[in-house]
C-alpha cells in the first residue's frame, strides 16, 4: 500500500476570518478500513496549517504515510523564477522561499498579497500579476492593473497564461496571474505557497513535494501534491456548500483509487511530453495529481 492516510485541503485567499463557502476546508481519511472521515472548516489560513501539522504529526508518530492533496497550484509557469531574478535551484523552491519572505498573513487573514504582487511586477519590469481590487484603498498599487491591460513602464508578460498541465487538463482554466475577480486563483497561490514553504522547511526530509522530487512515489513519510477538487465526483455528497462536498469528494476518490496511485505519480500524459517540457514541470511548474 502506498499510503495510509489522505488529507484533502481546500484553500482560500479570504482577507477576513471566514467559514463556509470560499473558505478553507480540511478532510482526513484512512485509505483502508472503516470509512471514517474527519472534517474541519477553520476560519483562517493559520488555523488551517495548524490543523494540517497536527494531523501530520499524529500520522508520523504512528508510523503511517500521509498524502496531502491541496487544491492549489504548487508552481508558476516555467520562467517565472528567472523573471523575478531568483537564480537559486530548483526554481520552484526559490519562488516558494521568496514568497515566504515577502508575504505576511495574520491569524485574522489580513495579508499583503496585492502589495507583494505590485512589488514583484515593479521589480521585474513586467506585468506578471494583474487584478487588484477596484477600490480606492488599492489605488496605490499601480503596477497591478485592475484588468489585464497595459501598464506604463511595464513590459507585457512574455510567459504563457497557463502551465502545461493546465493546458492539457480541461478548458476554462484560470491563470495564476489573475489575483481577484470571478474564479481568480492567483491570490490563493501567493498566500498558499508562502505557508507551504514554511511547512516544507519544517518537515525537512520527512516530506517531498511531487513532482518536484521527480516522477514516481518519492517514498517519504509525507507527500504533498496539488490537485483540482473538480476532477473528482462530489455532486452526490450532501454538504453545507460546494467546497465541503469537493474536499470530501477528493478524499473519497483517493481512497477508491488507493491501489492505482503509483500510476498517478507517473501519469502517461506527462511521460509523453518532450524532455524540455518534462524539465519545466519537474523544476518549476508542477503537475496536477489526477491528470493522467
């Protein structure tokens, strides 16, 4: 058996404490035995990470392997680290550490993600991130346009809108460059990677982040993967909101496919990519667990 326990996580970029729709959810379930699932709906990202750490520590103490599946992009389009002037290798970790250094996020969800995006755009001279809130209190962040339009003194973004896995997965994918607006995910990525960078550092050799660790099951006690909850059936679940149903649906899907997860760690659609594209995926972009 590859894993004993799955932790399914839904992330949120909310700027105030929030539960229910568009908030953080954490579901944990054993992959064999009785079908018991624990469910938490913390009001903040700090509380979310505390719950995840507690669950992981319990599993480590019991000698059980844990798969953490979070609905969050774990990387940006290949070339992002270079544009940001981050020359450390691997590129994904350089970006994680830079966001950890820059992002502040209180236990009340107060965070500076728009200010950080503004600084990164200004420093790079390129319009990477866009979509600041249309409020006068954000007018100071002139290097993050409200819409994806030209900005004086910034060059257009030369990088693709989507990562390789996103282009292959389905239509209608949202870009990590968009920070706010309908379906926007960029704010979640900025806050999420900052928290996950701290998490990954603290667990050191006990954790691997797939596929940055290479294709195949890395064999570490804890493995972190990104996923999209909408890949898995959830409509049949009775829940308080869509987010709760999706986080539960992902946990159920991983339990149902527990004996086939080795294929998920070496997905055929990734293996047929060119060597250059594979390097981009493994070094910086990442891949969505379950996109086969």
